[in-house]
C-alpha cells in the first residue's frame, strides 16, 4: 500500500492508459490502517481525474472505513461527497440527454 501513491504519480507522469493502470489492482483492497486508507484515497482521486465516477465513489467509501484519525476521516468524507455528487449529476445529465 505504501507504494500506491508513487505508482499513481508515475502513471500520470508517463500518461499511461487509465484502464491499463487499473489492471495492476485486480485484487481486493483492504483498509485496516492509515497507510492503506491513504492509498485507497489516492486511487479515488486518480479515478476522479479520469472521469471514473463510479470507481471513485466506491474507493472513497472504502477509505472512509478508517476512522482512527478524525482529520483524515474528514478528508475522505469530503472525497466521497465530491465523487458522489459527480456520480449522481453525470448520471442525471446522461439520462436527460438520452431522453431528449
């Protein structure tokens, strides 16, 4: 988990294909400490940057499971709220365009 933020930065710097990047994370992510929560939070941010709102929302919710640090919980909650808002509004916009 400690290397995930660095892998994300490297992937962004190399402009690696997002879906190719995701293949590296085919195993279940478990949040049981601050390092794993931070790694999942970083993955959520990276998913948002790549317009993957569904995955960003799921990862933010997963990062929120770490509740030992009140300040970090605030950050992950805000990340979830942001990704949830984007998820809901993009789906609403897409449904509106399809129906008109």
